């Protein structure tokens, strides 16, 4: 999969932006820019919060754009569409796959169409937070006592709450609607948190990374668990038997393929007490910070960070 890229290749690292995950993106961008320079590329960094970056890209005409953005405006297909218009190849998934993966309602529909196990749930629209009894009745009828309430199109566990009663549901809906006009409410799946990374552009060249089990200090793998030092413990490789390991890796690869992802993706999986692997969501631009999972898993298979970003540049389209 690794190819020889000319040393003079210029790479534009797009970072920052204006989403709720701006600070994480700046961290990712700095890490990736340093690694790309180590790998021998000519690197420039652009903070996409300043729209002057568009004219700068037109002027500089980099060979490849390395998207180090997270959340809205970077992970949802909009930046990918801009780069398509500018004629600049870029790392990661294309417009449609990015948009589908970011939209939890849409991605879950794709999972179900592909026969992939994902927790049952439904989406509430803005305004329904004022009809909590109606939403609560629907939850009780369809999902059970314990549910997860999350903004439909945010990443990094922003605005997510786990609730078990009607009063908590009202608070959770108000919190989630702070970030989105649509809120996903899905059945809470108790069990082990497994992270499964995938690298590749086509079904034939997909490479599965070693699985990581995340043991969060909070009730679930929330924002602080992901990015704060000591917020979680990563067990690598995940202590699973061979059959379960293959099941989780195949599930992540199937999600990558079904959504049409390119480059790298990371799927979040819950493994319940019966051994059933439930696909929660797929991240098309996984974090690349010092506490991030994909670089950690790549190192475990002998792929250091400079070679990981070099591979992602190789896969750019």
C-alpha cells in the first residue's frame, strides 16, 4: 500500500475551523504537520476559521490537502466539496461518505441497509423538546428504560447524555438541541467499548488496525475521556478472542465500505454481554492527537506516525 511520493510534494494541512472541536483540530493539525515534515513533505498550515484560506489555496496550489478538521465544516462534506471545486486532491473520504457518516440518522440507515447491527433509535426534531411526554412515551414503547441522547451531526461526544428517566430526558433534549436541529435518541447498549480503525480506499485494499478497548473514567467515552489526560485507559490489543476480534474488524470494514469511505475511518463499537457487536458510528476524520486511538493502533502494527500520515497522503484523491 505504501508508495514512493516525490520529496517535493506540497501538502496543505487544513486545521482549526469554527466547529465545537476547533481546539482538538488545531492539536491534530500541528501533530500532522510535524509528522508530514518529518516524512519529507513541503508543508503549509491553514486555519480554516479565516476564510482567506480559500484564496491562499488557489494561490499556492498544493499537490494535496491534508484535512485535519473535526466536526461541522470539515468532517461533513463541505470542505471536501470546496476542495473538489478547487481541483485539489485531499485526504480522507469524499463528499457523500463524509456527509453520510456525520449525519447519524443517515449513517444508521446505511448500516441497516447493509445488514449491520446498530442500536435502534429515532430522531427528534427541534420543537419536540417542548413535548417531552410524547417523546418519553415513544422512548418507552420503542427503546426501553435507558437511552442515549445525542446531537445528530456532531462528533467527539459533544452534547451527549445517557438518561434513565423522564426528567433527565427533558434536560438531555435541551442540551442536545443546543448543538443541532435534530437529536438522535437510541437504545443504550451496556458493554465494552471497542474502537476499530480501518485504512484503505476500496474493499480490496482495506487494512484493519488492531482493536483498542477503551475503559473510560466517566459513564461513557465522552469528550473529556477522549481528550483529557487520564480520561480513559486504552487496552491494546483489545483482550478479545480471535472470533470476536474478527467480528469487530469485519464490522468496521463493512461500515467503511457501506458508507463509501476512503483513507482512514474509525468505527465505535459496543460489545454486549451476549457477545453481539453493535455499530454506534463511524468517524471519517479520526483524531490525530497525543491521546488519539488511530495513531496508537497504527504504531502497534509497526506504522509510526510519519509513515501513517504519508500513507494517508498516498491514498488522497
